[in-house]
C-alpha cells in the first residue's frame, strides 16, 4: 500500500543520502583515497547543520555498504579507523545538539571495539527523540534489510505466532530498519552515478530522487538547498492522479 501524501509543508520529513565521490575527489588531487574519506567528514557536518536549520526531522547517511567489505583491505582498514575516530570525536557534540544517533546494518562484521562505540552512541542519545534522528547505514544493504525482515516473519510463522495469510506490506514494513520513521521524502546521491546501489530498497519506494555530479567532499549548503528547491517543485502523487492530489476530498468517477 502506498503511503498517504504528505502535508502541504514541503520540508522533507526524512532525507536519505548516498555520500559518493570521496575516492575520486582524492584521485583528482593525486592523493590517497583515504584523504578523500577524511575530507568527506566535513560534508557530513554540513548535512547535519542543514537538516537542523531547516527542521528536517531525520537524516539517513549511507556510510559503508555491505558490498564495501570487498574493497582493498588497506582502504577498508583506513575506513574503519576513520569511523572509530568519528564515533569518539562527534557523538558528544551530537548529543549536546539534541540529535539521536542510530546505526543500521550487519554489526557482526565490525570489530568489537567499533560495536561498543556504536552501542555507546545509541545509548547516550536514545532520549533525544525530539531532535534530529541521525541514522548511519554501516555494513548495510537493502537486500540484507529485506531478507532480515522476511526471516523475522518466517520465524514467527514457524513458532505459530503468525499465519502466512496475516503477512501484508504493512507488517513487512514494520520489520524493516527505521520502521518507526517516515520513509525518506528525498534521496540525494553525489558523485554523478544515477543508481541507488542497494540502499533502503524497501523504504525508497515513493521517494523523490535527486542526483548531482558534485563529489561528496565538495558538498555545501547551496547544493543541498538546490535539491530541496527541486523537491518542493515536484508533485508527489503516490500512484494517484494529479487531480486527486490537488482535491483530495472530491470523489472521482
């Protein structure tokens, strides 16, 4: 079932972003790829500031995909070190600003020290339900998310808690990551690629997509505002006609 059209307030409730282009940004400057990942951290802060200032309630960032484990081992190791350092450096400030931090993805592949830091960040900020809901997709894949939800339902069926006929889209959605948040209204991908790369496959069903050639470390508030302006100009119909959206109380033949 398609979600109901949002209210006339055109500020996205939930913004989802694939942060692409760190490595190419560094290569253009003849620097190691890890330098690009470090430079990308500034753009993360730009996004957080933008969402807080514009009243966007949720921000989901694709930090590390399940497929990224297949990258060269030295790059993966450097990314894990950067991830650990960011957790140590940024979480207290995010908590001070009232943000809630959550991680979605398969934590079993992370080192124990990183998992402890993730757990600490979530526990520290768990009470910040009125501020920015910052979700970090790490070791995440949309197919993994759907498979995990399906397995959860299958286990309930096997245990006699649920009949197969009871399973519908709403129930499936309730087992997906971020089920307590509205689905993303706007998706942004930097770096020039025009695909969603196994990111939030279930949740992006009716999301407005916006792509830019800008590499992630080059992101600024003006670029985010351009995406927001483009979003505001779109008519979101969720499978309905334009007339139905414009006049929701009128019956159509």
